[in-house]
C-alpha cells in the first residue's frame, strides 16, 4: 500500500513517535494527485488555491502553500488560518449574499467555494469573514477550518444510495434502562403573536418531475416499535400518542387534519390495514348491541361534522 502524502504506511514507525508538531499539526503534506483544486492551464495546483483531498469524507480541506509542476509533487497544505479567497455568493436555492460568520463549503470536483452545502458535492471548508452581494464572486477573508462537525445550521443535504436500509441521516439513541422522558426529543418554543400558520414539526417527501412510482409503498412518515425479544407482557403499547395540554379553549380542536389535493382522485379510505388482525377485526360481528354514543369522526369543510355510532360488545 503506498503512503498517503509524506505519511508512513502501516507499522512503518513505532507507536508514540511524533510525526509533526508544526502549529499542532495544522500543516500537512500530500501529493498533488491527492488534491482537488481549481482548474489551471497546466492542470496542477497553484499556490494559494483552496483544496480538498480527493479521498475521505467529509475530506481534508485547506490552502496550498506552493504550486506544483507534476502530479508527483508533494504539496504542503495549511488546514487552518485566515486566507483571502474567491467565494461565490450562492447557496443551494440560488443567489444568496454572504455575511460574516456564514459557513463556506468547497465543491469536491471544482474546488469552488460557496454557501452550497449539498453533501453530494460539497465539503465544509470554513467560515466567511467578509460580505459579498448575492450572485457575485469576490475575494474575502475566510477562516479555514478542517472540522468534520461543521453543518449548515438551517438546511442539510444528504445523498442516499439505493438499497435496503440506507438512510440520508440515521441517529441512534441508546437507553440502558430506567426512565426516559424522550430518547430523541425536539422542543419548539413559540412567543409573540401568531400572524399565519405555525408548524412545530414537518416532514415532506418532495417527488421530482422525473420520479416514477412502483407498486411498493410510498410512505411520507413512518413510526414503529421493533421487538427483538423483549418482555412486553406488562406494557401498554401505544404506537402514537398525541397530547394537548391547553390553558384555553381553541376555536376548534382536531386530532388530525387531512388535506389531500389529488389530481382527479379522492382518498380511498382514512386508514389502510395490512391485515384483519391489524384492525382488531372480528368476523361476523353485528351492530345489535346497545348503542353507547357517538364520536365525531370527521369535520369536512363544506359538509360539516360526521359521527360514528359506538356499540357495546354484545352482538
């Protein structure tokens, strides 16, 4: 196996030997062929180019200390520091002004710096210390920082490969027993006066124009409990709990609101069950029992409230 830059292959040195102490190891040396850099006539990296490594995820990022004349040249890279670099003022949605403190990303093919954060094409590069008008390309001070933890605070992009059990983002909370308020809990705090709709948590699956559906399920949101052999005999299993702890009475209160805009179609049914057991189905059950009351099931705009009658278990 060849060395990576100037760094030794496996077991070439003894454990504990220092490789580099220069500025806490912020300077690294790689082959020119290991670098992604802006395009030049000779095809090689130039001094002052922003670079990212051709391998690794997210990637090693930095600025080249010297120019190369061959792919076999060793190039020293500064993975920290403040450098004046060209930045394009765009993000994933289009033109977007660069403000001080904005996260800057490097394209893994072109080495262009911008606010585009799509994980399929970009790697975190550092932070802007200057201002650029949306759509423009200007040289500004950039704080270079090789940090795999930099994320876009407002929107993240992940490329999901095809295959069973592949995820764009997969987090696991491990609970060892006892009591937990929430293994993964999100809290939104709202103040002031509401002037339009507010959504505490939303998930959308945006289908592109070229998407072609198959006969398989297309599920926007899934929840579930998987039992690998635990003892649930004392548990009251609730697949989904909805609570409203309200200090005042709202104009209306609904457990669900459904708004389907289907071209030329209507909802097949409110719920679908994979099998009769999932619905608690009792074959041959009649409605000759005593009526207990009504539950308001639907409130349809333009129609009104519809009820279902509830009977006791007698048939």
